[in-house]
């Protein structure tokens, strides 16, 4: 159980140079994602399989908007 004294470990991409990036944390069998500029704001929650499918799509450039 996470408390203010024992918060989840949030991680940013090593490519995040500005500090205004997405952060992700593994909480049990789920992945949570938040905006680093608003850590108290909304959090999106994904299952591990959903997160892995998303990462596969990113690596395959499925979300390329250029």
C-alpha cells in the first residue's frame, strides 16, 4: 500500500530533457501514467498487457504523427 511516506516510484524517460514529460509507475500488476508538471493531477491506469501493446506500437512507429 502506498502512502505519503511510501509513494510509488515514478520514472521518466531518459530522453526527457525539460522535466515536463510523462512519468510512469508500476503499481502491483498495473502501470500508471501521469504528467510530470501536475503530479497531483489525473493518472491513467493500464494493465501490463495494455502497456506492453502500447510500447510495441510506439516502437513500430504506429503513432507517428509527422
